[in-house]
């Protein structure tokens, strides 16, 4: 494996610290000076690597989404049916929130920033479309496989599932104690949600 250049190493260090600062302070309150202080660089050096604060945030967001993709890919197997894939997606989100809370805080903050930052809005919309399409495809599969009812609208159910998962990770991050008990509550709510779409609800 090729050794990263000094420039690449600097970018990596900046991103690692920027994720922490953005997650702790929020985008508006975070400053390049704060981030630079953490890595021993002037804010002008950060601008040299990333161009602007919003572009740095985008780079950090991409890193967080990349980690989510890794967790999701590891959790899925070719043997899974569509219902199992849906549940593994849910578990991947919970795992990300549990093991990488700063990443998830960053992803969640994207929703608020998308209302007034054009660059973030464009990224948000593409992620939203991709996520909902992923869930819609799995819902279609669950209908074909006989797990979900045939009268469902897969696109609408995909949106409902997406919104539930986003809400679940926000609830987990805002919980006073992020423990297995909290995860257990979310898992019960998830099973209840799926039962509403099932052919034979419990």
C-alpha cells in the first residue's frame, strides 16, 4: 500500500479534528481557528487544503457517510431476504450511532444545514433520494417474497422507514444514557413498525 503524502496526512488530521469540532459546536459555531488549534495549523493552512469551511464540512460529511457504507456492506450477506436486509440497515444505523456518534451528529446536522446552504442542500437531496430508493427497493422485495402486504405503496413505505431510522438515531444520541436498554427500546419500536406492513401482523 502506498504511503500517504504529507498533504494527504494533513488533510486526514484536519478532517478527524474537524468532525469532532463540528459535532460538538455545530456548524455555525465551529471555526477554522478552533480546528486549526487542534491540529497545530493556522486557519489559512486549512483553507489551502479544503478551500472553505463549507467544503471542509462536506469532506467530513463524506467521510462519515463512507463509514456508514462500510458498516452496511459488512452487515449484509447474499443469503439475506429483503426483510432481513431492512433490519440489517436499521442495525447498521444504530451501530454507527453507538460507535461513531460524532459521524452521526454530523449527518443529522446536514438536515438543518440543507435549508440554507445550497452546497449542502444539493448533497442532502442526493443522499435522501438514494436512501429512500434503497428502502423502496427492499420493500418491493419484501412484497414479492410474501413478507409484506401487496396493497402497500413501496415508495411511501420506504419514506416512512427512512424517517423512522433517522428519528431513531436522533433519539439514541439525545438519550441521557446511551446503553443497551435504549437500543432495546428502539429495536422493539422497529419490530412494531415492520409488523404494520407484514402479511401476518403479530
